[in-house]
């Protein structure tokens, strides 16, 4: 799935942004890609599809971040969004217990539908409002560990923790992609069909090492 | 006659024109002078002519009407059906002809395809206008493709492969759509891998070549692989079209669309977005179809941005897109989505911006298909009522203006008028009621008066002024007295004449 070919090739990753409405998904990604928060002089037309080019340890990475509609009534559309994605950023509001519950639901669904081939990040946003915290750090972190995800704290307002979380995610996705490639034996023609996601049978055994990579990285 | 007789006693005044113009009249001209006669006669004639015309016209009209009604009764049902059937047959014939034309020519594409297209064009088949159009298109695509490949060192090789593959696809017409898609996708994959490894192209370069390859191949294969007969795409198209039509009552408020169509610029963007998503159907190449969706999305973002004054998030975008799709009811929506999914370059669908908007469109369609009362904050009963058309949602009067595109403002007016009419009807009913009451009151009153008069008459029998008459005529005192009283004038009359006998 990742367009990770031979050594010098550019990686292209698709990352979906999931979470309830109003948890700050859009602010997070706007801050990351355009370094803007609540900017009155908006030049950005939209904040639902953003791209970022990165250079990680000499390898070029193109990140495509897909925002999703967080309203409850669109929940059922999730699979259409996260199909074929390499990573998922699950955002909750640390002052809102419900939004954390939503994240748990998403994790369950993602693991069920995509197995371990997707790298998960659980992000507690709005740490600038720490005094109103309703989701405890311990609870969130232990939960993240139990499902093979990494937990981060962030504040789009203060621009805290965002850069780190995406960088980390990219590294993990690269490792997953590389592991996938190794398993395929570097065959260009074989990686070809992987792009289409046709060989579901092949993917299953790879899922385990990929997951191991996720939890370790 | 009279004038004749008068002619005997010749009177000077009688000789003059009846019109009194001062000239002498003539009996032959009905006593008019020559000038007045001409005028009179002309007017008469004109009138006659006009009357004749009117009569003729009326007669003709009557005749026509009679004929038409007779005809309609006899023929209305049967005429329409055979015609539509004929149309159907004609289109069928056309498509089959088109197919045969392509079948006939495409396999023989050993010669350059340009020549083929030309032959197809000059073939005398009169109903091949669509095939002619498409061959012009594919001809054009071929030429462009060749032009694009010319400067590339591996251009010839690429062209050969693409042409061979395109031709081979024609034989696979009867394959399932998924298999066709598989074939095309494998071809894309193989070619792009080859470009990467053999020809050592940079990824941007490979991308641009692949775009052209897609354009060339899909223009040529469009007719074969868009909405193929082996799938039920067409049925799905009709289903979603019907569904969207049934959902015509869904308002901006129900979907929580953050767009204020009151602002001219916003409603302008909305209209543009609708146009773009409809235009998707007219494109042949998946990439161009995707471009339409992207353009539509940009217009939506623009509308949201103007309304909310901040960059649009997915939370705003998806509901608006759903609203646009509901408003636009794009033609062959499912076929287009399927076609793009099957034959577009996969990397574009998965990570590109076009892919994101396309995914959102798929989401919008999925949402519309599964839409229920809950997702619109309506109760199940309300939803059922609206869907069955038994009721239409009450327009919020206060914010009614806010939801006004030109269409909905007209709708609002219609609602207003309907309310007004309903009010008028009620009032008329009241008036009628009152009128009826008044009528019955009047009848009662007159009965009442009659009864009273009767009773008065009974209790005070009328006394006659002439006691002698009473005694004389006995049983009918009133009548006789009345007659007598009527004849009061008789007293003033002279005594009746008596026959007199003249002696002698």
C-alpha cells in the first residue's frame, strides 16, 4: 500500500484523522501543515485534505492527511475513509470523557477491519486546558499500550507535541512499509500488486511482524 | 313602396338624402345620395364579410375540436406507446449499430487507428453520430498521445504496448467488469514499473506518462467499459436517482450545512459546485471526471469559507457535499463512481487530493443511500411522512429567508400562497355559513310575520266599511268590499252610454 519501492523512492503515506467533532482535529492538522491556529488572515481554503513533505533519515516522505467528518451520524462512513490508509491519528479532547470513549470505539473498529497493518496514534488534545482534564493520563496511556498504539499529548493552541507525533508516526509507517517490502523480497513486480491490495491472503502473515514493529517503534 | 306613394305628392324634403347631407337621394339607394349609399353599402358589406369569417372560423374550430376529441379518445394511448417503443428500438438499433461499427473496425486496427476512425466517420450509417463523435474523440486522443510520446525515447514502445492492450480489451467485452478492471490495473502497474526500472524515469515523469496513457486508453475504451451490460450499474444509477428525488424535501438545516445561501457569492459557489458535479458525466477519462469532483469541492470550500470565515474542515465539508449531491442529482452517479474506481490510476485514488474528494463523494452517496430520520434529527414517523410525500416539512418562517436559494424562495412563496388560500377557503366557508343562516332567518321571519298576520286577522276579523254590502253579499264581504274599493275611480267616470234609438 505504501508506495515504498526501492531505496531512493519516495514514500507516500495516507493518514486518516479520526475523532469526535470539536476535539480539535482540524486545528491540529492546520497547525502541523501550515503552522496556523485560529488565524484570522486565512489563506487556507480548506483544512480537510492537507499534505506535508518530509525528509526522514534521507528518505523523502509525502504525507497525505485526510480529515474525516466527526459527527456521530457519519460514523458509519468510516470504512470508506480509512480504507488503504497507512496510519490513523485518533484525537480526543482531554476535557471530554466521551471523546475518549469514541476513540476506543474507533480503535476497536480499525483493528477489526485493518488488523495490525495500520499504525495507530492516540492523541489527547487541548493540554492547555489541563485544569479541566477529565481523562487521566495513566488511563489513556495504559489503554494505548494495550491496543498497540502510541499515546501523545498535544495542544494545537500552544503548538505542543504535534510535530513529534507526526514524525514518530512517519517513522513507524516507514518501518512497516520496509518490513512489508522485505517480506515480499523486493520484487518490483510484486510490490506492484500490493498497491492494489489484491493479495489479501499474502497480507495476513505480514500483519504480525508489521504490528510488532508498531508496538516497538 | 311608401316612397313610391309619396312620389305622387312630391315633397321637396323627401327628395333629399336621408342622411341629411344636403344632396338628393335616390329610391334605388334606399333614399340615400350616391355618396352616402356607397359608404353605407360598404360598411354593410364589410360587416357581412366579417360575420362570415367569424362564422367560418367558429365552424372550423368546432369541427377540429370534435375531430381531435374523437381522435384522442381513439388514439391517445396507442399512439404514445408505439412511438416510445419505436424510440427505444431506434436507440437500441443505434447502439447495436455502433457496436457493430466498432466491432467491425477495431479488430482490424493493424493499420494506424487514425485511419480507422476516418473510415468509421465516412461510413454511411446514418445513426452512427455517437460513434462518429466518439471516434473523433478517440482519434483526437490518439493524436495527442502520439504527440506527447514523440519526444520520449521510449515513446514508440509505450504507444505500441498501449495500443496492443487497448485492442486486446475489445475481445474481453464479455468479461465481468471487475476482471476488466483487474486487467487495466495490472497493465497500469506493469507499465509504470517498467517505466521506473527500464526507462529510469523520475516518479514525476512516470506519473505524467501514466496520465497520458490513462487518457489515451480510457478515451478509446470508454464506450466498452463505462456502465457495461455485465453489471447492474445502470440499475444502481436509477435507484440512487430515485432516492435523491424522493429526498427533495431535505433542507440545509436538517443536514446542518454551514452555508448561508443568502450571501450572493455563496449561492454562486453553490451553483457552480452543482454544475461541476453534473458535468462529471460528460468526461471520458477518469482523471477528468475526478477533476470535476475536485473543482466542485473547491467551490464548496469557497462557500463554506465565505460563510464561516475560516478554513473548512471535514466536519463542514461532508454535509455540504451531501447537500450539493442532493441538489444536483448528478446523472449516472453510480456508474461514474464505479468507472473511476475500476479504471483510474490507483495511486491517485489512494493518496492524492482528487482521491480524497472522490472518497468524500462516495461517502456522500453511501450516506444518502442509508439516510434515515435519525441522521436528519427527525423522528421515524416524520421521515416516513416526508418520504411518502404525505407531508412536507414546515418551513421555519423566521429563518425562512435564510434558506433561500432562488428555488427555495419560490417554494416559500408557494407555501405562503397555499396558506393564504387555505385561509381564504375557511373564510368563504364562514361567509357561506352566515349566508345560509341569514336565508333561514329570513324564511323564519317571513313565516313568522305571516303567522302573526294570520293570527291578527283571526283575532280581529276585518270590518267592512260598507255594512250594507256585508249584509247583501253575505259570505264574501271582504272580497266584494275590496272590489268596490278598487273601483273608486268609477265614480268619476261618465255614465255608460246608453243605446239610443233614433226615430226616423
